[in-house]
C-alpha cells in the first residue's frame, strides 16, 4: 500500500553544485599559485636565453675558425658561413632576435669578435641586457 506522502526531490540542505564564494576562493588560490610559479620560472627562462647565446657564439666561433683553416682568411661577414659551413640564416640572430655582431679584426688584438648585445640589443647593460662576447 502506498501512502499519500510525497518526498521532495530537492532538499535545501543537500543542494548540489558550488556556491559563488567557493568558486571565488578556488580562483583566488589558482591566482596565487600561478603568481608563485611565474615568479620562479621567469628568471630561469632569462638565464636560459643568456646561456643559449653563449653556446651560439661559441659554435659560431668554431665555424669561423673552420672557415679560416679552409680559406686562409677570416670571412668578411657572417653570411659567408650560411649554407656551406652548416650555419642557417636564423642562427645569425641571438635568442632575443637581435643580429649577432661580427667584427674583424676584433678588439685587443683578437682576430675577430662576435657579440650579442643581450635582450635590449644595445651595447652595455647588466643582467639580461648584458653583452655576451666570444672572448668571454
């Protein structure tokens, strides 16, 4: 026998879903975690770009020396190394997108200098804007 009582499908105390306050609290926590991650990752990314520039300049120096060994002279410009010596056009720019500077003869009696002027692309600076040279 079925009684005439009906049971509500939705009771006020058992509502499903999240309240606005709970969603805001989660978003605030996600924002805090994202801020901490970005603050810790960005310095490492910048240091990685400087290390990549050092490695790129070192590899280019080796390529220039190979050119010298084969031709008995240093190249007049870096474009002479593109193709035959395994250098690509894109490798003539540093990790910040600035042209790598090639000077022949170099300063202080060096045969040549290769220079990346850092993130700002101008001579001088410190930190991420510091110059990176083949003699360093």
